[in-house]
C-alpha cells in the first residue's frame, strides 16, 4: 500500500508557545572545552531582517556519530548528553545563536566522506514548506573541497554561502538570505 | 526493493506535487521569502536518514489535553482530535513527537504578535504535545479554534485550523502542517490552503467528523490521519 504524503503548510507566526517553551539552542554547556558558537542574521529578498522564524539543527557528535538508531556504527562513541538537535527562534533583530560543537566526518554517497556539517531547517511565516541548508566549517578547506554535496554546486558564490565565517572572537557567523543575489543555497532533500 | 550498492543508503521517496511551492504570490509573505535560485538536489546520506529523537522527556501528563492546563475550563466547543501517523507504506510511525498549537474559540492566539481584537481566554494557551503509540495513534482534547482575520488581502480570514509539527523517524521526514475542519466556507478564499494545488492533496489537510470518536454528552470527535514520506527501499545490512 502506497500512501501519498500529507502536504506541508506554513508554521505561521504564532508557534512560540508550542515549539519554543524551553531553550533548546544550547546543545552543550557554554564552558564545554570545544564549544562552538554559531550565530547569524536572517534576511528576506528585500534585505529586511526576518524576526519571526525558527531554525532547527541536526548534527553528529565530535566523533561523527548521530544519536539515532540508524547510525549503528558501534565502534564510534555516543555521548548520553548530546542529542545533536537544537532549536532557536530569530529575535527582533533577525538574529539566532546556537551553542554546540563541531561534528566529525560522516559517510556520504558511495562511501565518500562528508566534510563536517550541520543540517539546518528553517520554518517561518511565508515558507509553505521548511527550507533546508547546511553549515560547513571554514577551517576545513580540504575536506570541504572534497565534500560530495558541496562540490556538486557549480556556482562558487552559491557554494560559498554554505561555509560559515570565523569572527574575531572564536564564534562562527552563518547569515541566511532567503532570496536575492546573496541567496543562501537551499537543498531539495 | 531497489538494489543498493555498498555505501549507498536507503533514502526516502522524493517529494511529490503534494506539497505547495515556495512561491505562491496569492500568499503575500511568500513573495520575499521564497528562494529564487534552483534548489540543490541532496542525496539522502546518513545525515538525512537519521534525525532528532526529541521530546520524550518533555511530555507532561496533561500536555495532550488543552482544556485542562489551567484552573478553569476554556470557553468554546470541546473537541477530540485523533488519528494515526503513517509512513508512505501505511506502516505506523511509533513513539514520535507531535506538537500542536491553535487559536482559542474566539480566533485569538496567546502571542504578542496577534493583534486580532478578540478576547483571550485565561483558561486556554492553545499548545499541546504527545507521542504516538505503537499503532501510530495520537489523541488531543481541545476546543474548536475560531477563524481569524489577517492582513494578506482585503477582508482576509483564515479558516479554522490546528497547527501540527511532526518529526517522524528521520531528518527527511520532518513535517509541519495544518489540520482543517470539514466543509469550511473559507477554503476557497484562503491562499495558504489553496497553495496546495492538487485538490486531492488539499483534501488530505481536512479532518473528518467521526461519530465513533465523539463521546456522548461530552465532545465531538474529528479524525485526522497524517502520512509522512515513505522509504525508497529497505536499507541493506551492509549499507555503509
């Protein structure tokens, strides 16, 4: 029996009480030895900030293992207190921030390794379906160059939207542009 | 079953025309938020076929009863909303988080951004959650939400709806949608509902009145089954 999927509808502007009643933006404690802060601002096609969106992230742990039954590589460690999932609203200035760690390398198509990356889903008023993108890391040049998904993007400007930039204070900046010349690369997953 | 090579992973079926497009100009907010550059096709790797196992520690006893979260009972028509969450092959999606939110019976959300001059109800927040059981079933008790005006176009009103957020087993199965009520006269005038272009797909957003779910002398019952994407093929044992 094949069933057709239930269509997606927008999250709308009024989801905060249901989806964000607890702060889920810190995947590790702020004093974790390898803490990585990832922050950014979301903008629309007119360059205006998007203050009413929600981001979700999904990532492997530092060893490159996902806390999920389908990742059964038991030779890699799992940590009880690292779920790999985070959620964060954009604030009145269109900003978000996650406190996490850099994930390890995970396997990709045909056994080729994927560069460390974090999956991002974006939900907002005006998005009839979530947008999906990936955050790659600026200190992984060689791995990024060999990454099967990154290297499938021919336009270098579009490809570069997926690599976060290092700020002076050790954080990473990953701004999101939903539309326009600087548009972030989004995926059909 | 699709034969896979070593290193390939059993992905999920590609999205069909069921889903709305990103750009649907009648829904004005899509105009500046829909991406214009073509989407990059992402293969389904371990990153997409795994996904958050989330919410299991969060659920409180009354989280699926939106009428018992305050001292008194909310005003409005008490209803039961129940159904099953299935995958594209009709198998139950078990032990998976569902989050819901809605306006109160007067069509007002508890949210600082909601400027509709309709009364708030001190006994209604309008947020709930639960986990599906072994058959993929869920059940909420709530009040029927009211329709409400919005600024999309002149005299624009949203049909009554309940927002649903579901995870399913993988990142690729994540779904946020809205459940509507049967025969709503606002359907033809609502660009969010109409953004789903296939009429048959649109009907899958509409719950059905269900006498079996209805409890005598207490509450009307509505049934809403939700289908998440199905698996392309069964993953083979040695898939990495």
